[in-house]
């Protein structure tokens, strides 16, 4: 479900018909926040931008192989 669809189904309007507030179930709110990265700190966002730039530039040495990560995590 898109954010727009979630918001449109629960809009409350004032007496003039202007949108006033949106009420959505808590789980949908959390999903919306996490999906759009609104819960990330500025440092986390910077790290994501750096990783994306590394990937696009082909700097694979800045990444950990999946097999190595699995060993490190013990999975």
C-alpha cells in the first residue's frame, strides 16, 4: 500500500473542508517511518550515501563479502 493510499483513507477535515489531520494504525505509521528512512540518524544517512557512492564507483574493497559477514556473525 502506498503512503498516499494510507493517508487518504483516514484524513479528517475541518469545517471548511481543509485537511486537518491523518489517523492511521500504529503499525502502518511505523512501516511508513521505516520504509522512508525517517527513523535514521544523520550519521546513518551519511553512511548510506557513502556506501552508495562506493558501490557506484566500484570500490568493492570497502565492503565485506557475505560469506565473511556470516562467519563473523556466526550464522
